């Protein structure tokens, strides 16, 4: 890391200022999407997909809603060629889907490509040659004029073979390594290609401007795209496409800023699979639009299914923190985050707003097939009362008093901290029951009788402590207060009944009730208990006894 002087900036700014894109606030409409998973993504796999896996993945892309799908480089391998022929000959391409194939600007490869797409209902033939300074000087050792001639000759051959081949073809050209090319020269090459094709409103051409290797910050790429869009010939009949890679981690930003700069189309892959650090992640770009109220025209409503097929076919894994799709992207372990989410969800229930504004959740997890129980509130040693209370309330119908939620939160944190693991919802529920519900040791009550007398309640309580049973009579201003006084009298207990709360656990008439009781000890600390019984009075008494046993 010491010899930084060996590096220099390898990009070129446009010859004029191009900053109109910076005045725009957000991407306001969906671009044309082209998935390159089956070509660019596939060639980056340690073990490329089999024919069967390619077909399954193609069907997934169609299901998501892609209308343009790059299906391979026909001259690269027999599997690539066979896959394309299978799609065509077995009529696996829906009427509204266009396949795309890639070819270098070399005659024998172009001819092989047209053999592969013969009879295709609709196909984009994507031809490219590299134009960057590094490639011109080091790889091809050719002048600008010679590199331009390669592009023009390739364009001419595409046009010639399209006229001779059965099918319906659209043309696409990429000045590969565009980001390392002088913008004026890239424009000259693209315009020369367009002069060959002479695109029309009914037969538009695609000019793809790839971030073959990222060399700059995203705003530089946006300026390059704006320059190309404003100076390109036949612009109204040209679809300007972007193909960002992710070498600097800016694939999504390049795409979004490129769209602001005037681009019409994005080529990318699901979850950013691709060579080196990958291609732009179309899931993220699309869901970013979705999260701001713009329809991306792609359907990720069952993200777990998309992830499953992707992982099965590619052998890759969707990272746990991958935006919108990772297993932990909606998870809140932090106590303050959980509390804010829980309060936000309660606010939604009360207000029923039409807009989603829940703290810490940029989108509703259910919109991508996730759920709150397993995906949002996750409990470990960093969690707090809000998360634990939310799980008990939403999954098990327990609405704990605020201070009892705090006690339960500490209990859960302690277990997670000592076991060094996350607690699942059933473990939290079982911990609540074992800690706070119907504890009968060392104190217990076996029998209670009530009588209303002189505006108060008289009770006779039969209780036990460490196996010794006594019967005690006491009065109170209510049944629970009377039982509390009887226990204090029988065992010289000192506490104050400070919290009582109850609710039904189910809505049916035969449902059980739950009562929560908090008592304050002489030192000011609180002790909690819960009781569950079809009889709310019995549930209250059991909760009181549990709170006493938890002192």
C-alpha cells in the first residue's frame, strides 16, 4: 500500500461541462431492463450453469418480468449454442420477450451468432469491440482509425446477415471499456456505427455504454453519459443503454446517475453476479425505485423464491446483508431500533395511513414476501423491551404492562448473553412462561372463598409455604386486594400491589384470560407475575402468587 504513485486516473471527462443530470432529484420511471445473468453472470460462475439450469433460470427471469434477456455468447461454447437453439426450437420464448445474444466484432463469430438465432421471433444481436486507450495500445496495438473500422465492419456485417437470416433482429453496439475511452472518440465510433444502421422510429438501435471497469466516481460516469446522449446522431431513434460493473462498489450509483443523465436502459444481473466484483444489482436498482413510489415494472414480491432459484442454479449465495434480499436486511437486534419499529407498527394500526413510514424499515417487508415474526424483530443480547414485547404481543397475543416488558427484556438479554446466541420466538415465549407465569413455589394457594361485607370483600385463603398449609382471613377493597392482604397477614410479607392488567388470550367465549401483576418491594424494586386461567379471578390470584415467588 506504499507505492500509490504507480496509479493514476484512467478516465476522461467530456470536453464540455455536462451537469444537467445533477438538477434531477430521483429516477422517475422504469428503464428498459435487460438481464445478462445467463451470459455475463454465467461466465463468471466457477461452474457455469447446465442446460437445465439455464432453462430454469430463464423461466425465473420471465416470471419476474424481464422483457429483454441476454441468453448467451453463441460462439463461446456448445452449451451456449444449444441453449439458444433449445429456446427457439421448443418455443420457450414468450411473445413479449426478446432474447439477446453477444458477439465480438469478428466475422466468424458474428456468422456463428446468426446461425444460433435463426428463426428467433425477436432477437437483439449485440456486437462490441474495445475502444479504450489501454486496449488500443496494449491489446490490439491499433490506431483510432483501425479500431473504428473494426466497429463499422462489424456493424455492416450485422446488417447484411440480418437481411439473409430468418428472424426479427434489432442491433446493439458497445464500445467496450467505454469508461477508459475518450468521450469524443467513443462518440465518433458510435456515430459511425449508427450511420451504418440508420435507425428509425420503427427500428431503433441500442448503443450500450458499459462500465467495463470502474475508473471513476459515479458523477463522472453521469457526465460522460450526458455528453453522449446530447451529441449522438439519430438520438430519437437510439436507445442508450448502461452496463455498469462494480469494481469501485458504485454499480448502483452509476446506474441511477446514468439514468438521470438521459439513459433509457439498464443491463445487469440479479444480486449483482458477474466478473470480478460483479455487475450492477438490478434487484437493488429496481427496489430503490419501488421504495420511492416508482413502479420498476419488475416483480420481486416473492424474494425468497427468487433467492432460492438463484442459489440453486448459480451455486452462489445471496449475502445476508444484500439490499432488500438478504436474510438480515430487515432484522433489528438493537433495543432502540426494535422499540421504534414496534411503536411505528402500532402507529400504523391506529392511524391506518396510506403511506409507509415505519422507522428503520425503508419498505414493508411483506411487499417482498418476508414476515415480521421471523425477519424483523430478532432477539439477542443487544435487544430490549420493545422487541421482546412486540414478539410476545404480535405472535402470542400477550400485551405486557410497560414495566413488565422491561423486566422480560432483561430476562431475554441475560439468556442470550450467557448462551451467546439469538433467541427465536418460541424460546422467548417459553422463557416468559417459565419466568413469569403461574409459579407455585415456595408460595401457593389451593383454595379461596369470597364474601361481600360492609362495602368491601372478605376472603378466606388456604395457602402453603414450603409444604406447610394455613388458612387466613382478610379484607380488602377488591378480591385481589383481599387475597394480597391475606398473604401478607399469613407470612408477614411486605410489598405493595402497584400494577394490575388483564385481557383475553382468545376471542372465543371459552378462551382463557391472562392477568399481569406487579408488586413493589420495600427497597422500591418491582417483581412481576402472570396468571392464565379461564376464570379471570383465578388468573389474577395466580399472577399475584407468581410475583411474590419472584421477589
